[in-house]
C-alpha cells in the first residue's frame, strides 16, 4: 500500500470518527438557537382593588390623588369599558376561571366553605402547569375552607384573608365583631402589626424577588378601599373639607395607590419592567350610601357615588359593574385607550394564550383572548354579548356593544343606549321593542349554562 493511499484512508477514518461529534454539536447549536429565538414567558401581575368606583381615580377625577396609577395610565392601555360583577366574590370567580360566576351559583358576597368544584382549572393552575410560580397576596373570598382555598386551585403561596373583609389594623373580621386575626400565611393564622395595605405590598415585593429566573404570576387583590376605612392623618389630611366618608374613602385609595407604586418600583428595580404585564382592575363599583354617617346621607345629593354612572355596588347599572381598568406592558402594548367592551372573564383566556397554555379539555370559557384588541388601532371587533347575573337572581343585564338590556329586580325590561346615555336615564324599551326582544332571547341563551358547575356540597 502506497504512502498516499495510507494517508487518504487515515483521513477518511478520522472523518468517520468526528462525524457523530459534529452532528451532536450541530444539534446543540440548533437547540440553543431555537431556545434563544423562543421569547421568554412574561411575568404577570393582576392587581384588584376592592370597591373602587369609576370616578374615584385621578385620571377620572382630579380631586383624587393617585399619582402612581396616573403615571401607569400614560404607560399603558386605559380600559374604558371594562365590566365586572356587581359584588366581590363573583368578580373573583370570573377572573380566576374565565367563566361567568353564575355558572358556579356564586352570585353574591359569600363566606361559604366552597365555591369552586374540586378540579376547576384556574388561571393560576393553568400558568403553574407551564412553568410559572404563582402567588395570591390579598383577599381570596372564593371559599373559606382550608380545603378549598387558593392552595387547592393553583397557588404555590398565599398571604392574606380567605373571607370578605378585614379590619386594616387589628386584622380581625370586622363584620363579625372583635376577634382573633384572620390573616393567613398559607394555611397558618399569623400575627402581624401594621396596616394591611402596607403588609400586602411588603409581602408581594418580597415574593416577586424570591426566585429570579422563573416567570411568575402574582394575583394581588387588595382590600382597599373596602370598609372599614381606617387611615392615618397622612392620608386623611389630603382630603380635609370633603366630608368624613369621602375623606376616608379617598384616603384609602391614595394609600392603595402608594402600595401599587411600591410593587411597580420593585419590578423596575429587578430589571423586569419590560417583561412584566401589569393589569389593574376593580371588583365592583363604589358602595351605596348606607356606608355613610346619617348626617352625610341627608346631603347625599352632593355625593356622586360613581360619576357619571347610575347605580352602585350591588346592582347591574353601570355604576355597579363598569369600573376603571389598565393594562401596562412596555414595549408590547402601545399606550392608548381601548373603548371595546371587555369583561373580567376575558383575563384567563388572555393570560393563558400569552403564556402558551393549552387545555386538553373544554374549559367552557365565557371570556375570550383580548390581547389582539388592547391596541387603539385594532379596529372594531365582532359583536358579542356580555352577560351579567346580578345578586340573588334579582336583576340581570346584557350588553351588545352600546345597547344594554336591564332586567330589574321586579322583572321589568329596560333598554339603554350607552353611546348617548351613559348615565342610563332614558329607558328606550318602548321605542325599540324589537331590540328588547332580541336581547331578551340572547340573555336566555346566555343563561342556559348557569349552575352547571355548582360544587356538590351546594346542591
């Protein structure tokens, strides 16, 4: 065998030996390239105020001092037609499940042990399944039992209250009289000192930075500005001369605004601002006059409860279900105004779509993925119906773009054109019977699935 032939055979053998390594390196490079090309899952923070009405934020009412929220308005999408339930527990059910609260027979404030059936997929459990760490800091109010709390529905961590309300300083259940703390860390009652608005902000900030490198979902439902309104002079002095109730209500809102600002500042400090979608909502409108002292109720005409809307917390007029909302995601959502009617049930489908979650079963969502329409240039959307089941089946509403059908507590039908009458002062049911009949039929169809997910214990 010649020297040249030996040299060629040696080179061929070397190539064969190196081929698997080269192929493996190619695979590694390809995998790394694909991983780099795949966008990181965004962090998600959903902040829910408690009893915050439309006209009680700075961008709607300059008398209310909310500088942090006002700054966020300029950075994100203002949700000018965001609808919720008339009261707290139902809105929370809609947010967590993407379904109308009436599907679970949860139509009012509830301190029942169980609200959601075992196995109900929530936005927390869905995001957890695709790699998110999850926490609820604040007010749960979707079942008081330890067996049916946040831990059973996808939350890794819980700090807050399980029922409907807490005294901000003593941390007892204010509507059950003096008692022990109802503040939990996971399943343990804890003793803390400080105002609960500050405690929720502190806990949220600590949790956000606890495990860098993983996407997170933080559900932060504050108890402000729900009664009892207990605020220091630092906050009440901002509103001297406004009357006792309004002074304390707005003071609680300004305190809430500071807490929101602290949480956003922590996200910025961690360098996660552009990779974090922040959603700010309220669970229902401002409460009615009965929360005021008697002497103020006598001057109720000076108190616009939810200006410019008619109605209050607890009913299906705009004042009860049309609340302020924001969605902020720098570099992804262009600042502007979204005037399309949106619903609190839309957030689970939207966040699941954003996180890349796909269910193997039909979750029967009533909401839809609204991410494509959160831009002002997105154009008109296909008409859809937004169905609202009121408290104890006494009233209901259905919205189709600008038309709104209200079924009153006495069973009468009222029709309003929200494009020209946002205050719902002119009942057009007599003038447009054909629209009333069409919307009545749509409401009947929307209600067919009510109670289809009642927990067995409630049957």
